[in-house]
C-alpha cells in the first residue's frame, strides 16, 4: 500500500490518473487566535495536573492507548519518543503535558507542544483525549479550556490543532472557537501495489 497526502487541488486529479483512491477520512487543521476564550472553571471531582514522564511514562502510555479506542476514526496517540524530545527542550514547561484525574486515576490528558510560526510563538494541541467511559462529562472541554488559557498566558499568538475528519473530538475544537486552517488540512490518498 502506498499513501500520499495532498493539501492542494492540483495533485488529486494526477493521483487519480495514477490509480490512487481518495481515502474517506481527511486531516482537518484548526487554528485559534486566542482573542476570546471561556474562563477556566474547575470541573467538580476532576483535577488537572502536570504529567511527569520520568515517573509516569507507563501510566501515560496505557491511558493514551485506551483513549484511542477507535484508531480508524481517531488516529493514533502521539509517539512517546516525540514527547521525550519535546520535554528535553530548554523552553519546555511541565504544564505542557497534563492529566485530568478523577480521584487519583487519570481519565484524560492533553499535550501542548511549542512551535514557531511566521507570526511568532504558537502552541500545538498535539494530542488530547478522554477515556470512553468518562466522555460526555465535560472533561475534554475542561482540559481544552485549561490549555488554551495557559497558552494565552504564555503570550502566544495562536493555538493550533489537527484531527481526523471523523474524530468526534472535533466538536470540542469548534465549540471553543477553533476554525479551519487550510495550511494544516489535507486529504489522504492510497494505492494498492
């Protein structure tokens, strides 16, 4: 199988001529200008705290696997090696990797990665999710509000995100004011060989 991703309208007809088929799922890019954010209000019974990858690596890996319970529609969790690289950066802050806990049990998480764009400091919501049995209780929304307010306090210009078009978590992005970012949106194509 060969995969290709395209952000333009020029290559798809060429790809189809070469025998590629459009995948039914695309990657949606989102952008938030951070101008208007809801105030963070703690959710009763849920604590948000930093993740310490040196001592909580396995706990994070298990949670990430459980959160991505439908990979065909949600994608895969971020690679832990990428988090190790991010956390070794001199500008890394522990608040970039967060657990949402009920009692002392992690039930969700969010990962915020720093990035530089032409317009200045920006952060990418690299990954976030909530355990299936804890969804629909406002935990994802609360994590995202917490993260966006933290990003704004860092004097960032934008917050970015990307997600499969079929991911139910996209509703949280829209509800919080993220809007499409064409530069981060693309279509998948595939061809059997």
